[in-house]
C-alpha cells in the first residue's frame, strides 16, 4: 500500500492519548499548536508532487529517554528547566510521519515495548521469536539498550530497521566496537555497529549521520501558506531574552549579562524551585520557566536573544531567529570538545565546537547571528549597539520549515535501505563531486569549503585505484586497511590507502599525514540533506 499524504494529525493524537506524562503532554501540545502548518505543508507537497511515492511503513516511535527509570528522571525535569530539545524533535518527527501517511505506534513504556517486539514465552525456557511487525523503529541510545534486552538474538537480525535520534552525532570511528576499542575511540555511547547513517542528528553537523532536525516554530497565522509568509520584522521592543532555563547556566556570566542589561531591558525564563532564592541578578526580569507558547510570545517582542554558552546546539536560537531576534552568543576559543569539556566527554564525536551554536554561526551568521568573545566587555557592548542600530527581519532556513522536514524525511524513508546487502544507490553517482583534501582536513570541512556537503553514501565510488589516478595521484604502494581515514593519500612515499571496512567510511576523520579523498555533493538551497535531482 502507498503512503498517502494525510490532511489531519488525528491518528497521532489517538496513538498518544493514553500517555499522560508531562513529556507526552509537551509533545502533544506542540503538535496541536503546529498542526495547521503541518497540514498546509502536506497539501503543498501533494500539489507539487513529482517525487517517488513510498510504501506505507509500520513505524514504532520509542523514545527510550522517556521510558523506564531514566524516563522517570527525565519526566521530572520537563517542568523544571530540563532539556526539551529532544521532545521538540520527537514531536516534529511524529507529526511529520503522520502527515506523510505512515502508520504510527508511539510508546514510552518499556513493558509495552516487550509486548510489541519481545519473544513470546515458548515451551519451557525456550522463547519463540515472532517476526517483527514494524518496518522502522525510531528510538534513541537508551531505547537501543531496551530493544536489545527485549529482542535477544533477533536484535542483530532486525537492527537495519532502527533509526537512532542522536542530537550530537556518532562518528564512524566510535561506532564500530572492535575499531573503537583498539584505536582509543571507545566511549560510553558508541559501539553499536549500526550503519552511521542510521543515527539522526538535531543539526547537520555530522554528515556521516543523517540530519533529521525539527521544525522551527512560528506563531500560527491562519490561512497563510508557509512560502507566502513575508519575512517580517515584528514590532520589536528594546528587550533582550537570556537563553538558559536553569540557574547554573548563569554562573560566571554576570559581567556579560550586566553589559547587555545596560543597553536593553533584560528578561529570563529560569526555572525557580519553590522556596529557593535565585542567583539571577536582581536587574533581570525573570518569568520562571514558561510554557513553550508563552516563551515564543516573549521572543516575538524581543530584539535580542542572548546565549550564555550552555545549552549547546539547542532549538531555541533557531526559533528566536525565526521570530526576528538577533542571536548573540559566546565564541569558544579554544573550541570545546570531548577532550576538554565535561558535556562532550564520552560523546562519540571528535567535533570541535567553536561556539554555543555552531549551526547558527556557520550556516546562518550575520546579521542574524553574532558570535563574540564574551570575556571582553567592550566587544559585547559594541556588538549589542551595532545590533540595536540595524533592522533585522525574521529568517528560517528551509530545512527547518514543515515542508523542508517533510521532504527530507520522505527522502530518507523512500531511499535509505540499510537492510539491503548491496552498496548504497542513493544519492546517485551523478551527484558525486570528488575533492582531494589538504593534509589534516576532514571531508566535512573539505566539502563545506566548496559549499558542498560530504556524502558518505558515495564513498564506495572513490574507494578504487581508478579514483586515485583520475585525481592524478600515482601510487607507489597501495594498502587496503580497516582505517577510518581511508580512502586517502599520503604524499610521503606516495602511499594510497583503500578502505576495507565500509562501516568506517568517514567524513569526519582527519589526520595530519593524510590527504582525504572526499565524496562531496551539492545540496538544495537551505536543505543540506538533499541534493538537486535526488528525490
Ligand atoms: N522553552 C520553553 N520554555 C522556556 C524556554 C524554552 O518551552 O521557558 C522551549 C523552547 O521553545 C525550545 C525548547 O524549550 O523549543 C528547547 O530549548 P533549548 O534550546 O533550551 O534546548 P534544550 O537544552 O532544552 O534541549
């Protein structure tokens, strides 16, 4: 059966109606608030349809972070300033799949998970494995462990159907257990040995993974199609909103915040536990944690959204920019990484985080985003004054609109097949632009420097000696090795290295002694996940 675009989100509300936790409440209220935009976007997609239709998938959504004992802790934090970014993403993914016409089951219960996918009790101690009734299972790292517990041996057999929501990304070197172990890439999270593209990130920072994203919210303006929305400058007041839901995020930032408050009336939405004195300076107007709707209303009035340095890479700055705010954020020099930072420590990535929100910095930039050295009061003051004297309109990158997310997720569902044993066929080879990187550079940056995007699914086309000679490289010797830096060229001795293990094809890998062969491709304007002519 073909998946037909739906004109309603009712099936999703039905699928989530018997979960009354605060996380699911957040998810439902977000989907409700945005439902009109989703439906309009679906209609638009239907009209312009020249894309391949996909078969209707039976999909299980299982956010492991909301299940079991971890789930209880998470639930308790939802109304106390805990992380909401994941919930934003689960809400938008579920809405997106519903509009695309797929058949959804949404569960946050570990017990229910076992009843869906666990082995049936057999005779004696020998359970009987039933065939999996889901074509796709979206989960997270916590959920993976639950799935493994529930499925037993069938886990391996069905893992190609899993999709892992993984905000910060998992690089190939950390993903392959044996390699991670012997090469110093072992972390708390990695080592599941899935295809790297099965991990789905919040922002397009790790092209080895699939970029899932979310939809940046704007207040619903009825009867208006997304593409007809005039970017507008809302009636702005001279106010700033500080980004940071919890007290501790403000530590050591008083000088920075003070400079800002001298230029604009400064507001905050910091959760305040009843009966506790706050550490927020008295010149700040703190509203306490707001519902998402009220938070967005506040952003609408504000001119400036102020990053404190934490949380990293969340959705809020994208929303703020979509509502016409300028985002001011700290530059990190030296960059934060798993080597020097507690938050990134143990995360399966070698990324160097150059500011609180690298996507905002690199993909959006001025006039919407200002990245400054916040230890220098003069720099801050100058930036704020410059911002106050410019009129900035609202801006939403295409990939963070409903249409953008529908197209992207549709593309993945239609074309990504990790259960097939053959080499990937999407994107097609015609999309390939081979680049030879300089020493020490990863393919992520090599491609980006040419305004292209690294596409790991194209690596197998360059993993041949013919690819080296087409680049004019003569090999005095060739090795074929399990090495996340290959294929690459080593100028000393003119060694050519070919990849032996397809799971280790890596856009992220870099090393001072290698020039990487990079599979770059073009992308649609404002939508890095998709190439022109690939849908
Ligand atoms: N948010 C909210 N109330 C507030 C502040 C933020 O509902 O007082 C929402 C905001 O709209 C955003 C979400 O919280 O969509 C996640 O925000 P953030 O960027 O802080 O990411 P997190 O660290 O929570 O994952």
